[in-house]
C-alpha cells in the first residue's frame, strides 16, 4: 500500500510538471507570435533606442540613446544639464563617464553599478533562446495586476539574478518586469511597466517604460524611435583612453 501511495505521488508530480511545461511552451509561442514571430525576433542582432528620460520627482527631462548589440554589448548616453553621461559594457569591462559623481574621464564602474549594466547587456530579449543563454524559465501561475489578468514567469539567469515577467493573458506580451537590486545590505524592488507598443519592421516594441523602486516612481522613458540591425562597430562600446594633461 505504501509503495502504491509513493508511486501515486510521483506520478502526480510528473503530471504537474508536464502540464506546467506545456503551458509555458504555449505562453512563449503566443508571446513570440504577438511580437512578430520567432524567426524575426532571432534576426534582430542590434537595436538603437532614442527618446527622452523623465525623472518626475526632480522635474527633469533629458534625451537618451541606447545602443545594444548581441551577444553582450550596450552603451547608454544621456545629455543632462549640458553634460554627457555614459554607461557602457564592451563584453569585458563596464565603464562610465559620470560628471555628477566627479567622474569626468572614462573609468571602470564600481562593482554594484557595473553589475547592473552587465546584466542589461546580457539580457538581449531574455525570453528568446533562454536555455542557450544558460537561463532557467518557469511558469509561476496567473495573477491579477490592477484589474488585468497576467501570466507570471520566473527567469533565473545564469548569474543567479531572478527576474519576474508579467504577460497579458490574451496576447502574452510583457507588460511588467520585476527584480531586486541590492544596495549595501538593502534589497530594492525595481518594477518596469511596459506599454504603448508599436510595430517596427514587423516587430512589436514598447515605446513607454515606467520604472518604480519600492513602489515609488523613479523614471519614465518615452521612446521616440527604434532602429534595428544598425551597423555598430565594437569600438562604440570600448572605454576611451583618459585625456592626458597638456
């Protein structure tokens, strides 16, 4: 009797796993279809976002450009109060120019800030080919998000970082992501709300991204243009040599 009970439990667990696996596959298939199709998504090797960043609490607004290229290159530029701010990763080194923190020449970023830029560089369309990237993706279940029913997925990246994706159940398109960022001993919940999707060369992109930290609005990004597969030389992401005093 005991052996039969153990067998029943094992079969129940196996069936549950198969059901969840099938559901995850169906969700991803719909996600890919809604965004333009898996074939087209895989053909994107780079993109350039241009728009403006808004910081409501400080009443600030400034232009932003983001270059991202497979497999793990990223460069972010912002012109803030007539000063250029740059964060970049060249596949090996995360570096920045941050005048408001006294960093006027290119320099390697501190570990915590650098880690965030590296994670962004390595998160090129994270729901596509996640297994090949060394990540693990799980279907958590359904939730209600302010009146909208969503599927919740849990992505565990190869470095251990966990990102939750919330997909609208009809289209399975992402409308929110959530993760924790550590600052010293404190962990901060960072949520990004994606909206205003528009088609670019047959692929759907969010043109509005609002970010909250611990429930408080931090930034809003209004994307004005998206260019796909622009030619980007790797030198764009390299850290320039420091200026020498004359």
